[in-house]
C-alpha cells in the first residue's frame, strides 16, 4: 500500500505562543518553521517535543531579507501566517514609524510571501493559507489603534485575494482570536478576571483553541471555504 505523501506546511511566526501550538497541531506534516528573535525558544520546543522541522530565520521587518527568503521558497501545501507583535498606547503619543514597523511585519511581508509562493506554484497545485489576525481587526480597540489598523488590513487582503486566487486552486481564510491566554496578554490577574467576566463562555481562549481552528481550515472539511473570517473569542466581542 502506497504511503500518502506528507503535506508541506510553512508556519510563519512559529516561535510565538500561538505559533508553537500551530506547529504541534501540524506535527505530522513536513514542517518549515519560521522565527526571528524567538529562534532559541522555538529550538528548545522542537527538542522537547521531538518535532522534526526545517528552521527558517528571517527578520520580517527587513525588506531585503524578506525578498531573499521568499524568492527561495519551494512549493508548499499550506501557509499559516502567525507573525506579528502588539503595540499599546494612544495614537497621539505614538510615532507613525511605529505604524510602519507593524505594517512591515503584519502586512507587507505577508503579502510579499503569498505573492511569491502563488506566482511560482504549478497551476494545479492546491494551496491553503490561513492568516492569524485579531478580533481588534474587526471591531477595533482604543489604545491599540495602530495594531487594529494592520490587523484590519490583513482581513481586507484575505477577503479580496480569496476572490482573485480561487480559480488558481488557492484558498485563503483568516482567524480572529480574542483574549487568548498567552504571554502577550499576560497582564495583572485582575485584568484577566475582568475580561473573563465579560466572556460568555467564562474562560480565556487557549492557543490550542486557535490551532485546532486553523487545522480545520486547512483540512478537506473546509474545502468549500475561502475568504472566511472565523472569530475565536468565546462570544466576547
């Protein structure tokens, strides 16, 4: 009996809490795991979990580095784009340079990667893409306006590109996590309790909640879904 060939899955931003959970959810695949500053954390996780993967190092805020990387990527079956970072503060207190930095990682690098992979893949080769945006990309958040802006841009790209890329055997969807219990949201316990009191399901989300939804979107069970935005927030927003 012929063994089915493993799917090749590229996870961009694999060193973050959600990225690590996604990596484990796809551990049966041929994994390409991207990291930058978190490479040591990701390497330790790979050793601890006995996770076989090719490690890719790239600074997504460096256009020349991104260009060199994306031009060398072979055909893949799946892309999960988890890369990014938050930014807190009032708009009047922030420089637009901060917005530029967010845009480079959350939007420009994402678009350039997808553009390059889709342009060079065989026409009949299927490609599934999932972008990890944020609930703030849908509803917006005070004191996180720049972050909300780039996350909304990701969703605009997903919805529009789904229409353009569908005929080329490409599906692209997005997830918008709410308050997920990660170090990025690791504020004082009182804040967590206040948020939980506002969540109908009565708990914070887990990285596994996000990873399982992404896994579904990349499966044949979701083969008729593209341009879809799935919110993972326990009914919070």
